[in-house]
C-alpha cells in the first residue's frame, strides 16, 4: 500500500512540472537506455514500471478527455434549456402585460358604466 502511495506522489510531482496535453498517444518504444552490449533489449523493472506509468497516464488522459466531452455536452444541454426557459419567461411576461392592459380597460369600462 505504501508503495502505491509513493508511486502516486512521484507521478503527481513529475506532472506538476510538465505541461499536460490531452494527446492520448505516448511513445513507449524508447528502450535504448536498457539495451545490453549485444544489442538485444534488456527488460528491467524500471522499464516495466515506466511503461506502466505511461499506460496509466494515457488512461487518465482518455478519461479526462471523455469527462471534458461530457461537460461540454451538459453545457450545451443547459444552454439550450436556459434559452427555452428565457423564451417561455418572455412569452409569459408578454401575456401578463396583455392581461394587465385588458384588466385596466375592463375596469375603466365598468367605472364609466357605473357613473
């Protein structure tokens, strides 16, 4: 458990210094530092951990991208809803004005009739 925590701390501290883009492709074929003398790649624990971290980073970027799309969709839906409600409000205000004028007219007519 503490090993995972330290891994997360290392990830976040290294991410703070880098500019995070939403690009989801990460080059993982850089193994030149772990090649043996005869030219065949030597798979080290460090390389595996690095690739695992890159993979996890790629998954997080994909998840972030999906959530950003969801947020954009919700924003669009809410803006549409707001526009519809504003239109409905304007219609209702207009109806209120018409009814108020009609009431005033009726009241004036009744007052004149009563005189």
